[in-house]
């Protein structure tokens, strides 16, 4: 039989959750769509929830992850910063290394 270990990680600060799988998905959707409302819609979440998650993440770092512009004649938008991209890449790398470690540990167990 083929077994797999499943895990989810998140990073907390003294203020609560900073990053997790859902927040990373939101950042990736913002990068793809260029819009917080489109990103929220793509993920099936309300704009308010997406805004609250983004606001929480931006307040937990010294540099913003996303910069938003309000709507108007040209429309608003949201752009991932270089720091935001770095955070996504780092989180994905940590996740991958965690899964590799767990898979290797599972191989040591006789089930």
C-alpha cells in the first residue's frame, strides 16, 4: 500500500497568523489578476475577507507585500511587490522541504 503524509504549515507572529496556504494563494491570485477583487472572486472569497487578510499581512512586515491603488477613471489595482514575490517563493520552498522531509521519514516506518 502507498502511504502519504499530509501537512499544512503556517507562520505566526505575535499578532497571529502571518502566512499560510490560503494567504499565499491570495498573493498568487493578486499577482496573476492585478486586482484584489478579481483575486478574491477567483478564490471564492469575499472582497472584505481578502482585504482583511492582505491588510493583516502588510501590517506584519516591514515592507508591504502588495501595493493597492484605488479605483477611478482608470480603475484600481493591486500589484505584488518584490518583497511579496520573495515571501511567496520562500514559503513555497519551506513547504516543499517540509514535504520532502516528511516523505523521507515515512519511508523509515514499516507500515
